[in-house]
């Protein structure tokens, strides 16, 4: 971390130019989100930029500060930085970072607010906003700021269209600065007016996932400042065992609702790819994005193993209903219960339970959850059969055990069929198609009856 002081008179205005007009000097930003098989979720960011000489934020020792991103106010885990030569960069400490952010907001405030007698109070609220914790606390401080500025506006009178736009931009950025902080690094000022690539990476929380009535799993990732660079690239890599089916980028301006899908990527399913990529050129500086990613199980690995093993065990369980009534036909004079029979059944049960273990990454566990549940059911059915083959029990318990094993394996098989056949999605599509047909038929019926009424009216008028 780097500490020190800053030139309050000029650095605030420079930051306004750097952040509001960032697309003029940040040529490209690449956000690569990697969900590793070891359970980590890591974001790698690369920026291609050229710092203008007249906007250099000078630091002691022939250094300069460079703003790179807006980040949520949460502890940064395993943060790594890398400059153009592969060396680590110094990150500004929280005190100096807060000073830069405060001076930026003060310089960004509309002139009619700075000229009012309440300007000192506004500066105090801005300081509280910068120091506040994200969430409800930051929102409460921001609402105090809005109320204070509205009182200033009430004394001043109606705003022009340009003044209202300035106020909207200021209020939106102030809100973001309450929920986020300005991530800044320090590099040599010799790189001014020189094309430079800076990188950083850090661990992220595993994205929250949701499942629809199919084998697809959706997770969402927020992109808080997507208009920072002239060209924005977003890449996602999912762990082995799942396939990236589709990813889309939806965006908002300021704090508005979702307006449109900006870009999407649908890798070819037959390639079983684990990565997707989106490229856009932001039309506006003040944009927020949300990345939606759909993944499905990979055809190889556990998916194929589950299909083969569950079907085979289902056949074996079904065949045992015949064998248990006439075991001498196939097995000769073998006593049941038999320790040898139980060993033969415990082996596959242990193997299936091992394959159905929970994986490291939550996304992989979510996608393969139904398959693992079906495998656990199959392992349990084999375990019940092993117990029946090894332990002498009464006839009623013997029959109940066979029924229980059959029911468990039947449920596991049905779960496999539902999952592999994607019956949930097919059912929804069929229901939507049926409803559409009913609406079309109803529309045709109303049209026919209304046409018939018109013809009858015309006939009576002719008579």
C-alpha cells in the first residue's frame, strides 16, 4: 500500500476528466472470470491504456496514480497486480484512496451546488458517503445528500435541461461511490503518453446459481462499470465437467431497469466448450452490466458414467425378482444369505458412492447434483441388496427389503430419465405450445362468429 498527500486543487478536476472521459484513454479492458475445479472463482482484468500528460496524477518519487476500476467495498482477497514488465504495482492505501474519491466528487458536483451556502454541508455528507459501509448505510447517506441538494434546488428554482443532466450524473456516480471504492495503483510517470498494459487479479465469491425445471443452471455476475473502456471484452471459463451453453450481457444506464441485451455468445454444443467470450463497444460512459451464463453437464465423465451404471443396475435389480424365486436355476445349491454375494454387491455400491461425492466448486455440484443424487440412490439400492444377501432375516423383512431396493432404484432411474431427457424443459415447451394453440383457436373462433354476424346483418339489410 502507498500513502501520502495529494494536490487537492487540481487532482479532483483531473479525476473528473479521467473517470468521466475514461474511454478516451482506456482503449480496451478484458475481464476474464475463471471458475476453477479446485473451488476458486478468480477474476483476471487486463487494461490497455495511455495516460494523458495533462491528466497525470503526480506522486512523490517520479510516480503517478492511475485509477483502474470501481470495486465493491469488500475485502480484496489474494489481490495480485502486474505492470507492463511483469512486476507488481503498488496499490494506494484506503486513506489516500478516500481522499482522491472525495476530491473527485467535490469537483464533479454541479456549479450551482458549489455556489450555494449549503456547499460546506454537502462536502460533509460527501465525506460521510465515501467512508460509509456498502449497503443500507451508504444508501442512507446518499439519500441525505439527495435531500440536501433538493433543498438547494428549491432555493435556486427550476433547472435547465443541461443542469438536470449534470445533477443526474453526479447523483448516480455518488451512489456508486457509496457502494464501491476507486481502485488505484501507482506506476512510474515515465509511462505517461505511452501505451501501457496493466493487470490485476483477485478471488471472487462463487456466483449464486439458479436452476430452472431442466438440466441447465444459470449464474449471474455483475459488471459495475462496463463503460470504463472504449472496448470491453468479457470472458468466462467454467470448470471441467460442465459445458457453457450460452452467455448474455444485459445493461442499464445509471440506476435504471434492464434496457436491452447488448451481446451474447452461444458456443457450439458439439465442441463441449468450457469458455465463452463477449465483445462490445459501450455506447455510453455510465453503464452497468449483468452477465448471465447458462451451463449444462458435459457429456463425458460423470454424465456418461451415470447413464450407463444406473441403467445397468436397474436391469440387475429387475432381474433379481426372478432370481430370488428360482435361484437354483442359475446359481445351483448356493445358500442365501451368503457372504460372497454381499461382497460382490458392496464393491459396486462403494464405487458408485465415491463417484457421487460432492465436488469442490459449487457450480459443478449444482449442475451435477441430480446425477449424484441418482447415483446415491443406486448405491443405496445395492447396499440394501447386499444386506439381504449377507444377513439372515425373516420372510417379511426379506420381502420388504426387496421392495425397498426396487423402489429406490426405480426412483433413481426415473430421475436419470427426467434429467437426461430434459423432460422439464420439454414439458414447459409443450405447455406453452398448447396454450398458444388454444389462443389461436379462440381467436379464429371469434373471427368466424363475428364474420358470420356481419354477413347476417348485411343479408337482412338487403331484404
